[in-house]
C-alpha cells in the first residue's frame, strides 16, 4: 500500500453530528491534563526555547545581563506556554458530555489558523505553568483551502504555581476534510523556492541590521503614529529550523511523541495518529511539517511550518522593538498562508495608535509576515505598553477579578487532589 493509499484510508468527512456534539462543550472549562516538554522552567529552558526560534535577546539568553534589568533576572519569551506546562489535576467534564463528544472530528486534518493572546505576568526560572480551558465558540464555513471547514476557538488560561494568571490564549483551530483538500489542490502549483547568491546576501543584510533594543528605554512619548518599525527576516525556512524549534521544546505534547520504545507505546495509545509512510513504517501524522510526500498526500505542495513558530517570530519582532522595559499586552495573529520549506518571511509593521490605558502609555501596532512571493502569510495586531517619562515604568495589567477567583479555585482543587485530600 502506498502512502497516498494509506492517506485515502484515513480520509473522513466532517459530519453534521460532530458539529452538534462539539457544541455540548461550549463554555465548559476543564484542567489541562498533559505535560509539555518542560514542566518546570529553568534558565537553560528559557535559552533553548528562545534560540529554537532564532531569538538571541540577552534578556532571555544571558542571566547576568537579565539580572541588571527591571526584572532582576531572566524572563521567558512571551510564547513559552507552548513548551511549558504541567499536568493540572481537577474535576473533569461531566461523564455524559465526555461520552457524547468522544471521537470528535476523527480523521479530520486540524491546523492552527491563528491566536489571540493576552499576557499578565512574566514567567521566571523555577516557575511551573498549569492550564485550564475549553471551547469558547464554533462555526462552520467554507475554507479557501479545503471547502467545508469547522472553525473552533479554544480559550486556555495559563496560571503559575501561585495561581497568578500569566496568560490567556484563544486559539483558532480549523478542521478540514483531507480528501477534499487534496482534490481541491489549490496550492499544488507552488514550486520550492530557490535563491541566488545575491538574494541570500540581501537576506543576510537584514539579519545583520537586526537586534534587540535592550536596555535603552523606548519611551511612550517618543513614539508617533505612523512610525515604521524596523524590518525583520525569518528564513529561508529549512528542516534545520524545524529541528531547532523542536529542540526548544515545542511539539512533544499533547500527542506524546517519542523515539523507539516510547514511540511504540504511544502508537498503542493513539494508533490513529500514526500513518504508514512510503516504506510501510507507521509514523506520526505530525510529520507533514517535515516530510514532503505526506504533506503532498493531503493537498500541500511540500512540508510547512507550525503556526506557533510564526507566532514566536511575531512576538520576537515586538520584543526586539519595545526593549527590556516594555510589556507585550496582547497580540492577535492569523495564519493566512502556509509557510513552506524554502520560504522566507519578511516582517514589517507600523504604529497605528497610542493612548493611555489603565495608567500605562500604550501603542497599537499593525504588522505582518510577507513571503518572497509577496503574499501576506500572517497579518497581526498588537498592543504594547511602554515606559513613560510622565507615568513612569510599565505597570503589569490585572486580569478580570472573576477569572482570578476561578484560577485560585482551580489551583486549590489541584493541590487538594495532589495531596490526596478532598472536601
């Protein structure tokens, strides 16, 4: 059996009943009961995560430098929650709903289309992150890529071991029918990118001009609406980049991938996640990010990146610009186009607004990643709090009081169960 034939066997259509069953989950929060690659943050984990997506900001990678900043030591890059999480204990969704929603969208290709994230607290060495969340919205629509699709928004609240709300993320998940994706074949005419020495030199010149603002404050008063942010480049994307991103800690949960015996045991646990390759060897469906043949079998011309990877790049663009004393309040991004192996992303942006918000001077930024074909692949907006000569240092935002109480209750329940006690 060829890999394409195997992919056909794996084809499933989106069912109306799956959409209706999924709606039973709306508004129900549950603890996230998986471990990510990192369960407790270390100085090395911060450095490895940042380096993994190409960020050498000394605030993240140099503890002696970070000790001299307002933070008093290293803090993690904004997207660290994609690689840091510890299993949270708690009360599960009612059994009848779990039973009714088991196996939703089985065999349907699901990818991350974008995310809206709000940040409230830095994550430091020694911290643990826990999460709880659930389905916030669901809708059906026609997708440019695959025809019929289902768009779900999942809200996850990230809290630390002190029950402080660290971040709230709303992830846009798109489910598409694999067979229709292949038959549509919209992107199959895209050819792998190639570069001349001169083009590589142009890219290298952008890299050479990049760098974090660092210790020099970017004051709110000095920023003007219409101001252009410096250009950043990411790419050309290589398999080495994908390996480095994984080495930073992303992509091992929630499916629990591992090598050799660990991989065998995981295949027994989630057999549908393993699809035979051209040699007849079961391998993870996730390999569409590094194996061209499997990616082509579901309608893409070649392997492509993770949406989270580009989200890391987008936050990198902002943290470089805002300096050590700024704080990224929130970011909304969308993955409009795939970023294929060989593609280069050029990130540009501009300030579109400024105002005082909760005592902080804040600026709004519109920015985007544009590939070498001139296509905007990832449009984004963000709000950044900057130090002010008038208002002083940035004051970290406060989450909604009701959410703080819920976070405290979830952490208390976790601790009860961890101690083996019940109320």
